[in-house]
């Protein structure tokens, strides 16, 4: 993880922001609030803050300052957002809320609350969030907003109960399966063990009172751990050198972590063989971390949702966040409040 953070730090621009390095065909706007928020998260996840960090105290501080300055305090909207604005707004807001929850820095409270208020006002009539404020949307966009709202609540920022209840109503509408373990994009037509199902399960755990003993979590974790998508052993990587799809891996790892027990250990550390656990998500990601030249410490652009839009920078940020899951520095990984 240390090498990954060092690589990300080297990509920071002089004014404090980060930029995605995806193909230009996908990058029609300078969505720097999104990229800066996404890159700040793994630094915060490693306990590196502007208040108590060590090696990256200045980098994190400069990034947060840029993010605060990019936010309109009256509207709660960032100046540099993507065309699919709400996706990036959720990520940038998540970073502000995590930093505030970790440090209690009073200078972050008002910007974080303003960004949260924009999310609250931007919820669609069906409880979801779409590409832009006020539009009904999909499970993917909704997942980013809910992560930000969870971090906001962990930092004791104001999140109306009605907003959460409406979001749960949307989850009910897109859920399927006997125990609601499967989630679709905009309707109940999802696939078991998919990225969207992982988003839905994460949201249920944090906002609908689900526990590891809830049938939906039990069924959902079993479906996520399907052999077709679960972490690979070293031998499997050698036979079929396909890197993880980071959007799926990021959400699925959080869900498996909440499930706990043997399922979590098998997922993250690998199945036990001769008294040792090998071949889990940790080892799979380590196998694909670059050791070459200027790319050393990073992960190559993945082939799923994140890579084409966020490039090596976004892929590396999510890989690090996934590896940081069990360490619980981020409020995002803490238990929900009563």
C-alpha cells in the first residue's frame, strides 16, 4: 500500500488537485472534483490526514484545500464536475465528510455540510439519484450518494431521516430474489453476485438495519463469492492473468467484510492451505501492482467500469481502498451508529 500511495502523491498537481488519466474519448470535462475526492480517500484510509498525517500531511491538506475552494458554499456544488455530475459529487462529498469525521476540523464542517445538502436536495422522487440533481436514477449513482451520507452521519453532520427512508424505498423497488439479495440498475432485473448487487447489499447493511445474520446478507455474500468472480489464487492468476474489476472488487470486499467469519477470511486472505491462507483479494491485487519505472506502485487501467473513465489513477485509488478495508481508518468502514 505504501508504494501505491507514493505513486498517487507523485500525480498531484501543483495547486493540490488530481486528474484522471483515462482515454480522452471518455473525458469531455475536467472532472477534477471527482478525481481529487477519489484519490484523497485512500490517503485518509491509511490514516494520513492534514491534521495528523506524516509523510502525506501536506499532500492531503493541499487536496482538501483545493476541494473546499472548488465548492460553492451557497449551492453546495463543485465547479469541476463530470457530465454525469452526481456520480462525482458523491465521491468528492465522501472525501470531505471522511476527512471531517476523522479530524473534526471545524474548517471542513461547513463545506462538507453544504455538499451533503446538495445531495439531499438532489434526490429523485423515487428515492434514487440520477446523473443530475433532482432526476431519478440508478443503483450505481445512488450508491455513491449513500456512501457520502453514511460518512456524514459518522461525522455527526445533518442527514434527514426522510432522505434515508426514500433511498430504502428505492432499494426495495430494484431488489429481487427471495431475500432481496439481488439488485438491478433501475428495476428488479439484476444478477446475483453482480456489482450492483454488492452496492445494494452495502446500502442495506448501513441504512436498513441488516446484519450478517440477515438472510439477504447471507445469500448475497454467497452469491458474491461465486467461483467466476471471487479472488484468484496465485495459480489461477498465472493461468489466466486477468486483473480484478475494481468497481466490483471495491463494493464486494466491503460487503464480505461486514459479513465476517470464514467467508470474509476466504475472500480477503484466501482459503486455508497447510495452515496458511493464500490467494485472496489481498494477494490478487498484489499480483497486479506494477513494479516498473514511472508506474511502480500503481495498478494498470482495469477493464471494467472504472478503468475507461478514471484510468490508472482511479484504478489505483480503488485498489488501495479495497486493500484498506479491514483496517478501519475511514469512518466508511466503521460500524453504523445505533
